């Protein structure tokens, strides 16, 4: 009987020890992150339970919120309104008939602004930030404008460009009327008040002479010239005399003997009923430049191609005054 009680007691102790060990081991298996903390709530005075894992989660959420706010601030800072300034990177440079400048645009802003030029004679050959402007003597000035634009706004800048490649030559026009006019005929006939040609009352052949003083054009670059005779007084029917001719003829000083002076160049030929009579040639331009530099008058003769006379005893032909004859010259200076 005593042995049975002893066995029962040992069995009970064994069970108690087993459960005690199990409880201790269960406590040992809890990780530090899962340990429960007991504290007193300062507001209510009651106990509160927290865990380190909860605190770490809250700290992580706070960190993420701070990071998001920083990213938003950074994104906002990256959007910047554009600015643009212009400067000459090359020029003025002369090339042929042009004087060019290359202008550089310095641009800032986020996102990167686009650039638009009011003019670029290089058609973008020097990139988006450089424009070339070609100036000419006829258009020696230009105001260049650049526009920079992004999502935050638009801004422009301008620069004034002027011809800087030496003296500018401009085009001028001068008109001259003959300072010497006259009509000559056989037998010593001379009239220095009109330019007449055709058939006289006594059936002799009239021939006209006129000259221009072009010395004021000395040293000028002659680019165009035109000689024009218009609004003549028509006498009788001159068709029988054939075409009208104008020729280069050195006769000065004018006298009766110049009826026989010969042409050295020409002629320019016109129909007998043509009006006005006018021509413009490279030879005329060259001859004006030559005579102007030499201070020698430019001289012409005019008449009919056929020199035969009518036999009807009437005057036939054309008569011009000085105001009816005009030499127009275009030159650069």
C-alpha cells in the first residue's frame, strides 16, 4: 500500500514538472520583436500593451510619409519658368554681297524649353540655339527675336543687328538732258537750238547732234543706263527715209562741218514711226563710266538710215528739244 502511494506521488510530480518545463519553453520561443510591453497610459492611468513590432511599423510609415513629401517638394522645384538671353557668337562677317551674324540663345528652365527664332537664314544648320542672319546693303538692319517656351511659361528676347561690314553703297538715279544740241546740214547749215533730222525744205539731209556732261558720275559704279528721245514734232511723211539710227559720234565743238562727222560705234536702229526712241546696253554703261572719269562729254548723232532727199520741196522728219532727250543713269555710291 505504501508503495502504491509512493508511485502515485512520483507520477504527479512528474506531470507537474513536465507542464512547468513546457511553460518555460513556450516563453523562451517568443522573439524580441513579439514581446509585449506593459505600461501605464499617461492620460487614462490604465495599463496599456504595446509591442516593438507595432512601434517599428509606425516608424516605417512615418519615414515613408516624409520621403513622399520630400519627393513632392523635389518635383515641384524641378519645374522652372524659362529664361532666354541673346549674344553674338560670330560676326559681322562679309561673304559676297551679304554681311552675316550668328546669334546664340542661352536658355534655362525645367522642363527644357523649346526655342523659336523669328528668322534663321541657315535653316538650322548651326543647331537649335544658334541662328544666322544675313544682312544686305539694301536691307542693312534686322531685329532678331527668340522665344523660349515650356510648361511653366513663355519668354522672348531680342537683339538689333546692323550692317557692320564696311561702308554701305546705296543705289542712286541721275537724269541728264543734253547740254549741247544742234542740227547740221550740207552747205554749212547749223542750228544749235533743236535736234532735227530728215529732209529740209530745199531737199537737203538734216542730221542731229547732242551731248551730255556726265563728269559728275566720275568714280561711280554704273549699274544701268537708258537713253530716251520722246514726244518729237513730226514734220511731213518721213517713211521714205527708212529706219532711224542713233550712233556714238564725237563732234565737239559743234560746227557746220560736223555734218560729215562719222560714227565710232553703233548704231541703234528704230522703225521710222517708233516713239519713244530708247535703248539701254552694257556698252552705254561702260561709255558713260569712261567719259565721266575722263571728263569728256558723251556725244551722239541721229538721222535716217537712208540719206537720200525727197524732191517734193517739203520738210520731212522729226524735231526734238533738249527737254525731249533724257539720259537716265543708275549708280552705286
